[in-house]
């Protein structure tokens, strides 16, 4: 799986490029097709970031990521 840096992930925020990506537990997901991530924002969460710590505050579980494709791994 292709590795991406935090800086590369940050560019996929729905503003700088068409791709809308988020990371969770080291995996990077393409959420571009989701209407919930339109313009790179989902409620108070922003695309192009690692959402691992923020998930605890979400009204859903990590299962929400099952419907999205993993396109890479986040480098440390």
C-alpha cells in the first residue's frame, strides 16, 4: 500500500485538489464520493486530516469507514 505523509494527506482536503481523503488508525480513505464530505467538511471535521482521535466524539463507530476504499497508509 502506498505511503503518504501528513503533508500529502493535507492537500486532499476537498479545497486544494478534487480528492477528499481522511486517515483513521493509519489507513487513508477516499471519501470523495460521499455527500457527507462535500467540500471537504463533515460537521466539525475537516478532510485532509487524521481523524483517529476525533472519532471518540462522533455519533457513529469506526464501522463508517467500511464503506470507503483504503488508498494508502499514513507515514509517521
